[in-house]
C-alpha cells in the first residue's frame, strides 16, 4: 500500500434535510488511482467538492499529507478538479487554456512553454496548440481539460465523470489514455463514476457508495469477488442471489436452498443461519448431465464471448449462468448447474435488509 496522501475520517454533510454524506471514512494513497462509485445522488460529487474545498463538511476531518484541510481555501490546496462540463475557456486557444493555471502562478514564459508542450505531447494534442476550443471534438476537449488540470502539478486530481460526455467506443480508448497519463505523472487521481466497468477498469481501489455511506473500499478484484454487502454485489457486475440456510457440515459447508444444496464457504456465519449467497453467472458450471442442480434453459442471450443462460431450477427460481464460448444450448434443454465451493460470497443480510448495515470502510 502506498503512503496515505488524503485521509478522510467520519465526514458528514447535510443539505437541509438531505444527508449527502454520512460518516464517510477513507484514504487515498500517493500516486493512487481511486474511484468513487455509486448510483446517482449517493454523494460522490459532494465528497469530491469537500476534498477540493468548495464545500465544507459539517463534521469529521480531512487531512492532506497529514495537514488538516479545514479552513484551507480551494486555491491553497494542492488539489485540482476537472469538471464534467470541462469548463474550458472558449475565448482562449488550446495552448492558453492549458497555460492558464501556470500564468496565474506567475511562472516564466520558458517554463510555461516547456510544461504546456509536455502536456500537449502527453495528451496527443501536439499539433493542436493553436486550435480554438470550438474546433475540437469531444474527446479532444476532454484531453485539453485534463492537460489544463494537470499543468500546475497538483498532488491530487479530482475528476468528476471525466468520460461521461464521450460515446462508448471513445470512452474505452480514453480509459487507457487516462490510466497511462496517471501512471506517467504519478499524481493521485480520484475519479467519480457511476459506471462499474469504468471503475473496475481504471482504479487501483474503489469506494462503493450508497445513500451517503461508503459500503466497501477495496481493489477491483476484491470488490467483484468478495463484495461486502448485498448492495455492492448487485451494483458491481451481474449476480444471482440465492436465499437459504447455512449448514456447516464440518469441512463441507452448504447453503440449503429450496431447490438444492449449494456448496459454499461459510465464513464466520453460524450453523443454521439464514443467508444469501451471491454467485456470478460465470462461476456456475453448466453441463448436460452429472451432479449438481437440475434445471432447464428458459432462454438465453448470446454475448460473443459467453452465452448467458436463464435456467429455471425450481418453480419460482431462475438462475443466470454463463456458458463458455462455443457451448450451444437450446430453449428447453435440460442442464445441470454446478457450484465450486468458492464460487459465491455468503452474505448475512436477509432480503429487504440490503444496505442496512454499519460495515463501512476501515
Ligand atoms: N447544493 C445542494 N443543495 C441541496 N442538496 C444538494 C446539494 N448538492 C447536492 N445535494 C443533494 O445531496 C445528495 C448527493 O448529491 P451528489 O451531487 O453528491 O450526488 P452524486 O452521487 O454526485 O450523483 P450523480 O451521480 O447524479 O452526479 C443528493 O440528494 C443531492 O440532491
Ligand atoms: Mg455527481
């Protein structure tokens, strides 16, 4: 783990009766690529505005490099923010947009020239210095905004939905560029997104937020494979929720569901506990016969790499399972589903209880 650059502890923020942030605690390391992920209205932008200094928390503390940020105005923080709308200056050309923060800092003409050239090259805009902003494509504007925000060498760059205005194809390309630029500059990036794929693709660590709270902070693989709550499991990626009762048969634990026994890792839940198992479709084995849970293919969707099957395993239970490339199934086919013991994550919550837990970030 990298040294913590930003530490946020128990930050709360209300707007009238609306609780935008509730006891948010997390830290961001030096040179880390950190993502705030969550549905609309969960408090992502509010948290970012608190970090930048445009809002101040009602309670809790924030420290950068060990220095308390309360009362420090935005322009005195070694933090820069790139807004979703880019907020480029239309009357200045690309070069002058990027140079803006450097001129305000009073840097010399030569230093500005060198820094802007470096950033133009890094963002693949070397031939665009003299272009007007309204002569650029959406992707080019995005890169100018990024270069402008990086120019004064902030320790931390806050990016609120930086790729939100780009179409899907360009978004994917730009993700690679963004990651590369972050790696080259070794600046801490905190990115806001409500796109789970984007968070998984970009971030070293992700904070999943819900209704003003942080539900889990972890690396992409852990968030995906070991979601801490039912909300995280359902929000990030596709999953099946299987309800049942835990049977801790010595070594071989299983969740006893109405349609059969699913091998699982019991964690620290007691024998007999009601629990929910979250299992990703690609972790379920699909075979035509053999041991496992019997069902039949109700329908399927071809997805290129995999085919997503909807398999009815009981009168009222349908599971989604991904069949591998080249495996063909037809509607009505009988299949058997198998579950390696580590396929799922056992969650203590009951349905209807989702999110009502205090397991916030460390
Ligand atoms: N200045 C404000 N005055 C009143 N309420 C606000 C203000 N700013 C945010 N809120 C409320 O606080 C909550 C969190 O808002 P925030 O903008 O942080 O959400 P978000 O996670 O960024 O959502 P989105 O993904 O839609 O941008 C929302 O209920 C919002 O309506
Ligand atoms: Mg927002």
